[in-house]
């Protein structure tokens, strides 16, 4: 048997981490429908999964994000330290930008929402084995929006005349510093930092730090790291 035939007939051990009983049943059915896949174990916690991953016989890790004893992304991070490569897929209800980007940054090779049909879940697993990156359509759309945000028609009317101190505060916000950390960096009170942020929001006509940072970058007030 040549290498291609061996790959075709190979069986992949799947570790499934999910605490919801109904979702566990659905994924188990999807795995059972593929002769190339063998369900190694189905567990409902980070701790149980860690123990099984140490045995080094897991080929595919399918993990939820919200688990009783922690974040499922911890398991993806841990799998990166193992001597054996593990294909990691996220199947979750969390479709927000933060979780998606973090999972992909950690090396997840797919991100699916739990409401996907069984056939889609099975196809996604096989697609990841083939080297593709299966992502639910709704997630893909959100990623495209993140990479290419729609133009804001209110931009020409925004007051871009921020004071030097306001620009400093905004830059620290863009680096991820908290208000307390900014206050410590600039040797001012948290109350003063909050007042600067309030003025920034008013001038840029936004209601959140993310939007303020995005507009400031569009106007060239601050720049990417």
C-alpha cells in the first residue's frame, strides 16, 4: 500500500469536549457517520480533556468554549505544546469576534456554530483533515466585516481636534491598557482618565473604546502598533 492509500484508509482518533448532553449526542452522530473517524472519548470538562490529551493518541480535538471548569481555548493552547500534532476544531454557540479571532490565533483549524446541520459538522471535520479551514458562514461574514469595516458616512463631521493628552489616552486604550493602568502611566487620577475618554467619545461621536480607536486610526490620529 502506497502512502496515499495509507492516508486514505487511516483512522483518526477524535476527542470531543462538550458539557451539553444534546450537543454531545449530535456531534457523536456526526463522528459515527464517518468511517475514517473513531470516537476516542467524549468528556465535559477541561480537566478530563487534559488528562486524555497527555496520552498522545488524539488526532482531532473538537472543543466547546464555555466549559464548567474553564475555557475550551485552554485546550487548544495546551495541544500546541504536545509532541504530536492535533487538529483542533471549535464547535460552540459563541460567534463573537473576540472568541473567533482568539481561537484562530491559537491555531484552531475550524470554527463552527452548534446550530450547523449534522452533515455540515461531519463534512467540516473531514475538510480540516484535508488541510482546509471550515468556518460557519455567519462567522466568515463577521470576519470579513472585521477585516473590511463599512465606511462611516459621518466621518467628515467628526471633530478630530483632540488634545495631546487625549491622544495619549487614546493610544494607551488602543494598546489594551485599562483606565487604572493609563492613570498610572500618565500620573493622573482614574477620574481624569475617564473625563478624557468622555471628551474623546464626544469629539469622535462614538460610544465605545473600540469605535473611538477605529475612527482615530481612519483619521490618522493614532496608528497601528
